[in-house]
């Protein structure tokens, strides 16, 4: 039986559209979604929930550079995220329900709008450091 890493390397070797960083981003976003949004151990995550988790995770990790970083690793829109997810499903690295379909990832949000961010800085006297929050520009 192949390990997760072996399956992932096999996937990347046979489908070169996306690189390892893109798949790692999906796994990290899924973990972020469970930990920060769903606040539960395990349950099925819908395409829309995962897309929202990917968006928030990218902003949390990369701030105003989220879109640039995602584009650099080959993720340009929500359909790319769906293709990554379905590649993982097809290689038995993620599961799906019968009701799930790749179309669940089509044009759910626009990357230009979702990642058009402005930093808002606040100094925290207790922590003695600046905190950054990102808000969408209008």
C-alpha cells in the first residue's frame, strides 16, 4: 500500500499541471477549515466551505500577497481549486460524497475581488506589537 507522499508524488509525476505547493496549499486549507471555521474533528466539507477556507487561509498566511502567491503556485480561480481537489480524490488522497461534483467549484468567487485587500494596522499594548487585519477594498 502506498503512503500519502508516494501517492502525491505519483500524481504530480503523471499530471504536471499543478505542482506540490498547490496540493500542499489544499491540504493546509482543509486543515485550516476544520480548525478555524468548522471547529470540529471530522465531517464532510462542501466545495463552498473549502473554497471559503482556502480564501481565508490564503489571506491569513499571505495577506495582501494572497492572490500573487496563489497565482505563482498555479491557482488562478476557484475552478483550479476544484481541479486540485478532484485530482486528490481520483488518487485516493481525499474522499467525496455522491452529491459532490467538480462544478461545485465553478466561479464561486472572483479572485480579483476576493483578494483586493487593504491592511488595517492596530497596536496592541498588551502584546506590545502591531496586529494586522485585512479588509476588502471597495
